[in-house]
C-alpha cells in the first residue's frame, strides 16, 4: 500500500474522465469530489449518449440512488460500451434491500462485467442474495459475517466488493482489507457514501489493480475527512473543509495517517 500517494499524483497529472450515471440527490457533490481529487467529472444520463460517453471515459460510476427504468437502460448501454474497451465500471448499490424493484435492477446490471460493487452492509448483503432489509438508504442489521459474505460475492462476480461503514471492508475474494480511517461526521452528511463511490471510480481510472485503487481512494477520502474534522464547526463547514483538504493532501499525511488492516 505504498503507492497511494503516487496514484493520487497520477490522477492530478492526467485528470481522468469519470463518467457518471448517478443519484440526482448527490450529483453535484459527486462531480465536485472528482474535481477536487484532480479528475474530470461528466454526468451524462441520456440513453442516447450513455454508450458514447462511456466509451471515451477512463471509468464509469453507476449509482442507483434515484432509480427508474430509463436510467437503468442508459446504465446498461454504458456498461456494454465500457466492457468493449475494458473501462472499469463501479456500481454503487444504493438502497438495495429496501424494495423488490431495486433488488431486481441491481441483478440486471450485475449480469455484465464490473470492477467494483460498493454499498453499506445491508446493501451488499442484499445484493449478494442474503435476506436483509435496508432502511431506505441506511444500513439495516446483517446477521452473519459481512466480510465473508462480501468475499464470497466478490469471488462469484469476479470483482472487488467494498462495504462502507465505521470501518470499511474491501475484498477481491482472495484478500480482505479493513480501512479504518474516517470520522463520524462523514455519516452526518447526505452524499458521503455516493462521493466515496466517485472517488473509487477516479482511482480506478488510473490504476488497473482495482482492489488497490478502491482502498487507496477510501484512504485518501477519509484522511481528508479526519483533517477537516479538526477545524470544522458542523456538517456544513466540514464538507467545505473536506473538499479543501483533499486538494492539499500530502504524501507525509497519507503515510502517517493511513489505517489499513489485513483480515485473515
């Protein structure tokens, strides 16, 4: 995990294009988080251009937070185009487990090749076929070892699975890593989960080891949150300061503050 800063610097240098078909509630925050990391965000939702935009992008982030049939069809077009060029797809399984409709549509999207599937514990468990109820977009109770559930699912889908929470779990099916950075204030703001998906997409855009890219993105995002929390006055100033701190993240801060643990 010594290449985290090097990967961040690559993003800043090449400014990868990260295409989103995403959640309307958090679309501006997702665009901004990509921008402050050094990437170039684009949010093209129209069915008529989804494939074309995906084909010229360096990564595609699909977030099902504000789901409808036309959005899903645009996502499918984007996935097909990206798969032809081996462009990484990051799927944020927002709200899976809350309704039968979401449960059905996420499975339709996962028929294709994806690089990363991300969600909270109940979203990932539900996506993996475990009977769990998600509280809207907040995590519900998951019975069983979520790390093993995620790892099994990662092996089945041949992708990276990320479970966000107080401690994040990242797995490629063979390895399981915990990222222990971040602060509780991040959970007090609508959109930090969506932003995390966009950050992982930005890192995957410049790093073909998607397991490492997901971990590196989370570490940088959450360290910036820790630094911002020291001087913030509440959720509003925290978000602004977090954006600021991302732009000035240094190699010294990352190496000093990163909290990564390998699970056996």
